[in-house]
């Protein structure tokens, strides 16, 4: 179990906001934006695009709920790391949307699709910073590699 990090109101607020954003995105995967999200499933994924959208929607709901509930829990850094990995895992969908020139979410030009690519790393950083995952990983790494 990780050590609890000091309470930081700005980080906690950012963590909860990210969790709420994931809850909204997960809900929209399953309801109003289901077709839009299908456009982001790369053609090389050997699964039904609708299955991928539904499954990722449930994952986003679970991660969003975990972020909201773990805002002061010692495991929040682990949750942040998992959320960051999720954002990395879905990045190929954004690249696929650019490569295939697929319009979705108002991204109807290559320029708009390229600009969107730069926001995914920001989500990764947001997850790592707001949960203290970056600091926890660094602390673990230093402790692990400075033992005699």
C-alpha cells in the first residue's frame, strides 16, 4: 500500500474534476455519443467497434468513480497511474481518427485532429499530477535504488 500524500486542495479538486469528466465520457459512450466513439476505434482492432465503445465506456465509468471516491485515499496514486495508462491505451484511437480522416466530435479537418492529439498527453499529466502518482512513483524509484 502506498503512503498517504499530504492533502492538497487544488490537486484533490483536479482529481475529482477528472473523475467527473471520465464519468461523463463513460456515460456518453453508452448513450448519446456512442456512434461518435465508434469512429475512433482503429480498423486494426480485431473486435466489434461497438463492443470496444461499450467496454471502454464501462472502464471510464469505473475509473471516474475511482478518482472521485479516492480523492484522499492512500491508493489514489495507484488509481492515477491506472488512469494515465488508460489514456495512453486509447491514444491509438485518436491517431487512427487522424490517419483515416474520420469526422467525429466536430473534428472535421486534419488540423483539428492533429491539435486534439496534443491534449491526450495533458490528460496523462493531469491524472499523474492530481493523484500524486508521479511523486509516488519517483519516491518509490529513489527508495528502491538507493537501498544499500
